[in-house]
């Protein structure tokens, strides 16, 4: 795990209540990553889909074995500036009984800057092992392009983690429609 991610994870303290439901236009540009079976245990990321529409950026992730009531976390790391070699935003989605989430701005050195209050939302389908996270483009300063790195973790203190596409790697850039 990179130092940048370690700092971001350590700083993710409180989470905000959320509004369930999501709407992303069908015309959104998107990319998908298959990452099945490389971690081998629970919380292994199987697929990630990133969609970038006119009003929001949506991430849909399918993992092996989401379990209600278990400590599980999903991190979405956003890179929104193609000329810069670091992430700009990070979202922490903490799953126990009901999902809680936190979106924050990240400094150039990888440390968290501040929490962003936003109308972001998450839905979880435990039967299908699917999580969908939607953040309005305004919360990411209306980027023209976006790419992400995902990390799943089960009981973070045990360091059982998986990345998609891989640790320190990002999806393809997705332009706004």
C-alpha cells in the first residue's frame, strides 16, 4: 500500500449520514476493469465500472462476499487532473450495519486536506455483492476527465486488502459527456 493511501486511510475518521439512491444519465462515458480472483479471499474486487456524466461521477464495484454487519471498507481514489501525478480526492465508504461515507480533498503530498460536504450517495446490494457510489461533479470541481483506483479492505487492522486495477494504478481516463 502506498504512503499516500496510508495517510488518507489514517485520516478518514468520521463518516456522514447518506441518502440512498442514485441517478446517472444513460449517456455517461464509462470504462470498466475486471480484476477477479487476484486477492483470493473475501472483499476481492471482481469488477469496477466508472461512469462520467454531465452531472455526476458514478463508481460501481462488485466484490466477492459483501456481508452485512462485518467491518468492510471501500476506498475510491480520484485523479481529476491529467497533468498531475497524484490523486486529488478520496472517498471512504465504511460498511457495517448501514453504509457511511466521507469524501475529502487530498493535498499534493498525499495527506488529507479537508472533508467535503456533498450530496454523494451510496447503495449496497448485499445479495449481488455490488456497491454503487455517486458523487456530483461539483464536489470534484467539475473535472473534464477522471480516473480512479479502488481499494477494498476487510477489517483494516488485519491488512486484508485488494486494489483495482492494481496498487498504484488507475483506470483509463473517462471524459465528461
